[in-house]
């Protein structure tokens, strides 16, 4: 088992997938990780639609700004918020849950890519999502066909302050 910081360092946005399915037990673990995420007031304002049908994956990819690589993954997970359950926090809570799913996918050796560019109305139509719900994001999940190098990150000292803005932290 990897340590959480190792998993976070290993995670990449994967845009090429091998034509292999995602094992049911692995997909279940990823969704369980999402289900266990914290949420405001423990309201759990989320739903997840797993798309594995090849033709539907292509249509979802087309609705996601024609990012066709999405359809090559074994599955696409669509994260949906219910603002009626948590009007102020639903979308943020779903983002936390989605990141839990992505980190579990990384631990299991799968690749993902956070997708925020999509036609929500078209996705709702394709997936039968009720109008009052909000599609927050989606991610392909699959066996990576690439191993991208880490992207540059700002130094910790550039993004962390102590007590007040601009005061460098003392460690």
C-alpha cells in the first residue's frame, strides 16, 4: 500500500488509455472512497453515474468539449451534486468526493483526468439526470497508456503563510 502523500505525488492527468476494462471490484473501491468523503453537515449531496457502454462513452466525450480520449477509458464517472440537499456546499462536497475517487484510482494503478469542460444540458439528457441536479465534473477511469512527467509546482514557501498574508512560515 502506498502512503497518501506518495499517491498524491503519483497522480497525473491521463489523456491516453489502453482498451482494457476497469475491474468491478476496483471500481467499487473507488466509489466507496468517494462515498466516504466528508461533506457539510454530513449531508452527502452526491450521486455518481458510471458510464461503461462504448457508444454512450463516445457521446459523453462529445458533450465534454469533444475530448474524445475520455471514451477510450474503461469507464467514465460523472459526479452529480444535489443542491436541494445542501444549497451552499453541494458542489464543493462533490469535488471532495471526486478527489477521493481519483486518489483511490491512482492507488489501484488506474489513470484519471478531471474534466470540467462539458455541456451540462447535453450530459443530463444523455444520462437521464434530473434537471434540479448539477453535474459538477467527470473523469475517465482506465489503464493508462502514457506516463506523463510531473508538472511543475510552486514551492511551498510561495503558497504558505503564517498568521498573516505574506509572512513566510517558520519551518
